[in-house]
């Protein structure tokens, strides 16, 4: 019985708060002091078709560090490659 009373009181309070909210909605006031936002400023133009390539870096693949890293990569790939006799 007490549960029904609490539910009824809760619904009454909720209804009172909804009614209060409906009665106290602030009127919309046009404020001319705020700057206008440009709607096209953040417009989505689209994704680029391809990445730009820096022509100054195209021929630099023979650097000693790059060769060292490529040899290290090849050794690691050879180490991870399965052997014929294992299967």
C-alpha cells in the first residue's frame, strides 16, 4: 500500500514539474550583438583524390639508413617464413 502512495506522490511531483516547465519557458529574444556565423566556413568539400607527392623526396630511397632497414626487414621476413620440413 505504501508503494502505491509513493508512486502516486512521485507522479504528482513529476506532473507539477512538467506543468511548471511549460509555464516558464523563456521567450525567444533576437540578439543583434552576436556576430553572424558563415554557414560555408566549415562546409565539407570532399576527400582529396590523391595524396600530394613531394618531388624532392622521391629519389632518396638509396640512403644508408633505408638500405639497413630494408635488409633488417628482409631478415625478419625470412625468419618468419615457414620451413618446408615443418609441415
